[in-house]
C-alpha cells in the first residue's frame, strides 16, 4: 500500500519518449495482510480516500488516489476538491466528449464505498 499516490510521485525513468513511468516516494508505504484495517491519517489531503478521514480503511485507498489522478488527467479544467469529493458531474464539459469506458472507470475508482471500489 503506497498511501501517498499523487502526480508528483510519478517520474519518468529517463528522457526518452518511450521512457517507463516509475512510482517514487515509498516513505509511507507498507506491506499489508488481507483484511487488515488502518486508522492513521496519512497521505496528501487532496488525493486522500474519504475513509482515511474516518480512520477506518484498507488497501483500496490507493485505488481512490489513482482515481483522483485519472480524474485530473481527464478533466484538468476543474479539479476543485469539492467536485472530486462529492458527485462527479458527467454531463458537464468536457465529460460528454470522454468515452463511456473512461467515465465508468473514474466513477468506479472514486466510489466512496471502499467495499464497492475497484481493486488493483
């Protein structure tokens, strides 16, 4: 579990146009046992899964953080925390131009219910 996924923690391995993308900063990360629950409030607030603030969460927090990153990549114009943390308005621009599959993926990654949220 990384615990602090955010755009700043992704870097290219080199300057080539086909460089692999690497995840960095594993300072908060840890291995976990299936079913283990956590209560510490850690990570970057903007990318934090809602259940972290409720102090009862598991590994799906990284899926939520990745969903926020994907949301930002698809919809850079309005990344206001209120939009990300409340309901995503898929009828507003530019969402009508985004594929149904991408909209479905973002919605499922940002599901507020961690039990319904996608897994890696």
